[in-house]
């Protein structure tokens, strides 16, 4: 099973993008495999953007991840 996380592209320098995964978590990601602009959303796996996403789809997925993490924090 593979796990890929959506993120918003904040900056691009050549084939490397600074991607925001929410709550201030950003990483540099290789975007060689996709065609994306600043402000777009990508699905990231092991440091590579593997697919672009519509904003609504990405934001819904990020919302679900947030709910999962919040429920984990509230469990004893």
C-alpha cells in the first residue's frame, strides 16, 4: 500500500517546489513528473509529486487528515 499526501505548491525553482501540507508543514518536492504552477495542488509520495489535484479534492482530503490527527490526539 502506498501513502500519498496532498499539498499546495507555494514556490517553484526549476524542478523543485516548496509544498505546504498544512499547519506550517512544508517540504521541498521534486515536480519533474507533473505540470503544476504555484497555487496548484499535487499528490506527493516519497518526495515526488505524482499527480495534480483539483483544489476542492485536495482541500477535502487535507480536512480529513486533520480530523484523523485530531482524533488521535484526543484518544487517551
